[in-house]
C-alpha cells in the first residue's frame, strides 16, 4: 500500500472541500477501495473518511419513495422494517452482498460510487429508476452510470442519498460467484405504472437496461415471456467464469426467476 493522508470529515461540506483541495478519494465502507490500495491498484494521496457524517446515514419513507442515506450499510438495509415493508427486494439484494463483514462495513453510496460492473446495487438503482442525490444535484439513474467503474460524479461530488420509487412489483436474481458473491450475471426487474424496467449487471463492462426484456414484460409480466426473449451476446463480457454466449443465455433465465420472485 502506498502512503496516504487521512482526513475525517464531520459534515458533507467539509468532506467536499477536502476532496476539492486534495484531489483525493472519498472513503465510505472501503471494502473495494482499501483492497485496491493494498494491491497497489489505486494510489490516492488523500482519503476523506465519510463515516462520521451523520446526515449521510438513515432510511426514511418520503411520499412514494424510500430514501436511503449513502452511508447506510448493506446490513442496515437488509434489516430495515421500512425497506421490507415498501420495497422488500432491496432488503434481499442487501442480504445477498458479500459476507457478514462486507455487509456490516460496505455502504450503498460506496457501492454506487465505485460502480463495479458485477455489483448488485447498480442494477437495483437502474431498474427502479431511482434518483441519486448528491451534495450538488439530483441525478437520474439513467444518467448516473457511465461505464466500468465510471459514474457521472464530479471529483468533489458526494452521494448523499438515493430515492427509490416504490414499484408495483420488483424482483432480483443473480448467478453469484461462489467466492465473492458478485454477480456473474444478475437481473433486476421492476414493474410500475409507467411499464417495466429491466437492468442487468455482471454481464457487460457496466450495468445496462435490457430493452427487449422490458418490451416483452410490459406486454406480459410473466416468467414465460421473459424466457422467450433472445439476448445477443455481442458486447457481453467473457472470462474464465463464463463466456458472452453463456451470459446471454443466463439473462432471460434469471429475468424469469426475478419475475417469479416479484410475485
């Protein structure tokens, strides 16, 4: 690990100022960033610790949405009665992340800012059409994710919270890596009054919407409709775990299971 300086911020404004001044990285749960630093894959000169900022934590119901603070841990989301009541699939997503240590240290905001191409939360945010609130603006899910480990966030911009609209139905199913529990492929489906949104993670360099599945499930929100969709393997990822063709096969299969899970 390269040497670095640590700044512990007490407010969002203080953290943003420190990031602007130092050009460093925000430290949320640190489950990805610290690991990358240990492997010398990342070399931030300054880390700005967000763990002491109370305004970034908590879960609340606001109108027809569940708003989750960026520094809320996966374990807290999994255990939240408000989440289980309004959007139970989010509790399920959180419970399926990593192991107990990761769930108790990792945060929603950290996962989104990191935007790992195999992470679960980007699929939930994109499929539900959530809004990412930062210290500067509100960013629609469709505008937030830009590619592998890339988002719309500016260097000194901090995720404050995420507002998830309550859907009519929603489900998520992934084929997990047995060691990391990241998604080799994962599919999140959400039905609302505006139609159906389907987001796929783990199958490409970044999370994406599966338009063919959206069209099929808008007409008929059934597992059989999902299974009938053919996905083109072009542009999908291939590695030692799965070929692009296998991931293309998995997407409608997992979409069907997500529909079943949505009830």
